[in-house]
C-alpha cells in the first residue's frame, strides 16, 4: 500500500472533467445534471483507472423576452376617414410559455385597434374583425409566434393631405414586464384637400335694389393628392327672397331652372378647380334692409366615403341702410385728480353696408378726452391700445374705422382727471358714434364723472380754559377730519412749543394712544429748532369721509 501511494504521487497526473452544455434558450424547467471524471495511471503506466464525482443538478429558470417584427412598416392612403391595417408578428424569445400585452401611441392622436390574424395571411378579414379586438396575445410557447393586425383609423380632414402619422406599437412580457419590444408604423395620408370654403362664396352686388339680379360665385380647388369623385354642387335657393335666372359651371353640367339648382361636376383631379355661378333675382316685393340668405353645398367622394361641406352665407341686403349703435349707453365713475379714467364702449355698424364710424364727445366741463382702439378687448387701457387719429376739422371728433356691416369695434374713452377746487365736481360727457355716410344716423352714451377732493376740518383747543398761573400744565388738543370725497396724502400736523411754555416730553397721544418723541416707527417726531420744541405728527393718508382724529399733548407755563 505504501508503495502504491508513492508511485501515484510521483506519476504525472492527468485529470479530464466533462460537463453537459446547453444554449441560452434552454426551456424553463429543464433539469441539468453533471459530474466530473478523473482518469489516471500508475507510475509504471501499466494500469489505468477512472474515478467519477457525485452528480450536481439544477433547474433552468424562466426568462422573459419578446421580439416584434417587422420593426418598421409604412403605408400611404388613398383618402381619409378610413382604416389602414398593418401585420405584426410577436415572437416569444424567452424560454418559457408567456403572453404579451399590447399598446400603442399615435403621434397624431389617431385611434388604433389590435386584432388576432387568425389565418396568418397578413391581411385583416371581416371575420377577424367580428371576432373582436384584443389587448394581449394568447399564451405563446417559447420560440413560438403570434400573428396580429393593428388597424389605424385615419380621421376626416382635407388638411391631412401629405401629413404623416407615426404610431409606435409596444409589446410587453407578462412574465417579466421589463422585457418589451417596439415596432414603428408610418401612415402617409394622400387625400382630397378642398380648403375651408367658409369665405369662398361671393355675391355681387351686396346691396341690390328690389327686383335686381345678384350673382353668387363659388370656386372649389382640390389641392390634395388624389381625385375627388362624384362632385356635385347644390343651391336650395331661398324662394322667399329670390327667383331663379341662370347658372353656369366651368366643368360638368347644370340642371337648368329646377329648384334646388344642381351642378353635376364629376371628378376634380389634384390641382383642378371648378367655378360655379348662379344668378338670382331679388323679389320685387322685398323691403329695403332685408338681409339676403344663400349658401351652396358641395358633395364629393374620396376613399369610398362621401362628404358634404357647406359654403359661407355672404352678407348682402336689399338697398343701403345706415345705422350705428353704442353700448353701454350710460357709464359713471368717481375719481380723484390725476387718476387715469377709461370708459369702455362697443360701437357697431348696424347698417347693411360698410361704413366709416366716427366718435365725438361733448364735455360739460370742457374736459379733454382721447379715444383708443381696445386692441385686446380687455375693457381697460393697456400700452398696446392704439390711439384713434383725428381726420376731421372738429378736434373732439375722430374716425373709429371702416367697419363692415354688422361688425363692431371696442373703443376706450380715456381721461386724465384734472385738478378741481370743488368737492364732487361733476362732468357730464356725451359720447356719440355717427355714420360718416349718413350723419343723421347716430347714437349717444352719457358718461358721468365725479371728482372728489379732500376737505379738511381742523379745530384746536386747550384745557383748562381761561387764565392760568405759572406752573400750570396745559393740555392742547387738535381735532382733524377729512369731510371730502378725495384722499388727503402725506397729511401732517405741526405744533410749535408756545412762548413761555415748556413741552412735556413724550406726552403726545393720537386717539388716546401714547407716542414717543423719538424718530421711530410711530407717527410722532419731536425736534428742537432755535431752542424751541417742534412736534411733527405724520398721519400719512387721510381717507375720504374719515372719522375724526384727536391729537393731544401737554406743555407747562413758565
């Protein structure tokens, strides 16, 4: 035995260890066993032996992972108000069965819906839609796939032409929510683009006489990328105001004198324009001032959907009627001198034709008012408000603006309140808006401005009354009050030490509240000027119609 050990240690020992290796994707739950093997020989090399270790075993844990393909996809529509569907494949890249939650974010805020692609053909069939939408996949075995479709709804909107929506789809492992993958979908919209026709319909003339013809004209342009088909124009014609005369179109046909009037245009290709006109006669029985009403509807088809848009109703009225309005018709304010006062008015052209409105004023106290355009409609004077210029020979009259029929303008009448000598002096200013085309058409508003000033009542007294001997301590009292309707600013009372008297230090009270002589935070300061005490009481602001204030202090007769 001793010889064997000696020979073993002296020999060259070769150890070979083997193990079983698996790929990263080894299924979860797989049990792995392994052991080590040693091969060696004796010193003589005559014999070889093998020794095995014990087995070590462990189980493969589940790992979540997901892949979403294709990572990007794109499509271009041939219209709007339609659906676009994209195929996606969810692959369970983990090592165990898992299901995956689905979500999306659209850059345009469009709506997306997920469906199971049951037959895996990459297109969305009616049966797959009727089966209902999904928000997650079913359970998927490791390395298996799940086919789905994401359907994006492109909303209605001619202005969408050429726009691109980017929708990011995210799939997330239910087993490990930190494991996600995304795919990007880009949808480019090609559609009909007929700009807003809210101002496209025009009428000539705008102020016809009873029995006169008027012509309405509408131009439609397709600035989109696809054709608008099945285009028709329809005018219902208000037969209580008009009778039909004629109609024309630059493309297609007009149905003649039938009411409603219909133009069959057909197709308007990208970049194409069509102009339709209709001539109507104003009924001879319509009175002057009657507002005329007419609109044209446009119908067209794109992407299998038919849409209707309605034109504006351009303003027109029978005859020319001038009239104006100002509101409110009464304003008032109480102010003090140097205040900036602004009265806000709305002036309106209530006639049926454009008119230059004028503003004028007449002040009972000959105050000077300045008019401004209230640019931000705040009702108060701001730095951005523009002053109205005077183009008239009368200095109290200014031009407001050329105002369209039924439109209104915000105006501010501004005054720097002057100094006056009488409390509650009152100015009555008449503000008048007038039609420059017909000076007999006007309306006025009354502005009543009351100016308050301070009215100070000051009464001084002393006790005890009558003749007093030397050494007597006297109490002086000053009663003050503002009986006016304006504040008194920097109100200060000054008392000088009388001849043959000595002021009693720290004896001042205000409304029975003791004050010190020092120059501190209270209202009283006592100083010496030419050997005599000077008592200064700084009240500050004395409000209008204040209650009476009482100042007292004491002094001794020499």
